[in-house]
């Protein structure tokens, strides 16, 4: 089976988001007393006491700016948690956050949605991701949380 790797928010983009988010708002870091926030910078759940921030992030818009795609009305932004300061980035599994209901949203090279799939258990996640990339039109997949619709990470063709 092909290995797919989750792509966290890149360090350069994180630096920008720690100043102002994609909605133009200044960042308001806080101490996460309980822990558990899904951090998009290092692709793990936060620990109690860590300094984090909730920022607005536009993953498809940023990808389109790099590739020349035009997502049109599919461009969106939404909330993501990041560390308030630099972190070491991912160090765990290649595909985190697969333990709950997830939506795999497929996009073409021009930034259009090609469909999505609801995955309701961790065992079905990897086969569903592989099936998404069986379609040669799929350039990337966004993994999203079902309960809030939040962007978790991007997966591109290996």
C-alpha cells in the first residue's frame, strides 16, 4: 500500500499566522489548561499548560497561491489550533487524528472539490485515503473533523 503523509502547516506560514491569521486578525495566544487541542503545527494533541492560539487558516487559498490554481467559491477559511511559539513539528505517526469521524475532501489540480467521503472508524481511514488517490484527477485531500468541520491536515500524492 502507498504511504501517505500528513502535511502540517509549514514553518513559514506558521510564522505569518502567529502575527495575523488569514482573516487579518491579530493572534491571541492563551494557555490551554485542559490540553487536547488538535495542533496543526505538529499534528498532535496539545498537552495541559501549553501556550496555543486559535487562528483562522485558509489552506486551499494558500495552496492555490503556490500552484496557480483558482479554487473560486471553494476557497474557505476556518479555525485551527497552533502552538503560540515555534515548535519542533511532527514527530509521530504519518497520519494522525484518525481515531474519530473524519471527512476526506478531494480536490483537483485546479482547486475544485471532486467529492468527499465520511470515514467513521480508524481502520477504514487508510483504505479510504488510498481510494481517494485512485482517481487520477485528485491532486490533494483535506482531512477534516466532522463535528466542527475543521481542517486537520493536507495529504498530497506520494
